[in-house]
């Protein structure tokens, strides 16, 4: 029986991905900064582990406790909407620590065992905002775009060891806590220079009636990336992500 380790499983895309693999008969190691037994009904194929992707000791402990990992899903991340000028360097570092450096750190911790077995899949969950320039998400977009770029190079480096690398790029979802968390991290709405611009930009986003992304869309895309040898390297997840990817391909 194969094992998948998923980061950021307390809610949203990560939790739905863990459920998807459980439903398909896999062993699932669901990790989060603060494990909660109530996120998923108990199962003999489910393990909940503490993992903070910004803490090296936490990463080592979780990977050691998990045992052999066939698929790694780097999903943990957060957003902090604000104009670039108003984003403190502390927040910039926090965004990159979790969204970029955390992905690198967990990947580096898992790769040795995959190389030794000469098999494995690494699925990095980034964002469809990397397809399209939007205001207020510049730092978040940069952090996720960095993961896209490093994944492209990583794929070339580890193919020789039988390890595959894939990207899943979700769209915007109202089903997850990401928006709620991002709103809590919003900065600059009362700023004299950017405040009105931000209010207008946020109103436009809230008024958008276009297609969105379900957590199930992302879970199914991750499953495809992990199990289909012919899956494309880059997989947009959700109707809006597919639309943005198509628009980006035209430009």
C-alpha cells in the first residue's frame, strides 16, 4: 500500500487531498502545524502528524515518523494581501518562509529516500495567480512563482532517479479558509495613498461571478499528478484556473 504525505491539512485543499487519497485506499500522513483529531474521522490508514514547514526540527521529526513516502504533496501556504510598497519586510520574509522555503525544506528532507528507492512523486501546489498579474498579491505571487521555477529545474534534476515532479495550480475558492486567513492578514486598507485603490480592487474581486475552484478540483488534480505517468507537468485546478492558464498560453 502506497503512502502520501500532505502538508497543510488542517483545512481546504490539503484536507480534501488527504480525503481523496484515503478514499482511494492509500496510507495518508496528514500534517499540520497543530494536529486536530476532529479534521477527519479516524482510520487505520490515516496518521496525523505535527509539521511546521518553517521549522527544521519539526520537518525532521515528521519525516522520520512518517516512514517511507511514495508521494509528497507540498500544499502548506498562506497569503497576506497588500500593495508591495506597504508590505513590511517581515511579512515578505514570512510569506517566502512558508510558501517557498518551506516547500524547499520539506522536499530536501524527503528526496533522499525517493532517490534511494528510485521512485517517488513530488507535487507542489502553487497558485493560478502566477498566470495573471493581479493587484495586492504581488509578494504572494512572487513566492508561488518561485516554487514554479524551482519545480521546473527540480524535475530535470531528479528524473534520473525515477522521481517525478508536478505542479498543481488552484484557482480562487470560497470553500477554503485561505480567503478568510488572507482577509485577516490584509494591510493598507486605511492608507492615504493606496486605501481607495485597495477598496476598489477588493470590490471588483468580490463582485466577480466567474467560475471558481472547488477543493475537490484540487484534490483530483493532485491525484492525477501523483498517479498518472502521462499527467502534464503543470495542471491548473478549477474552472477559473483552467481559463487563466488558457489566456496565459495565448499571450
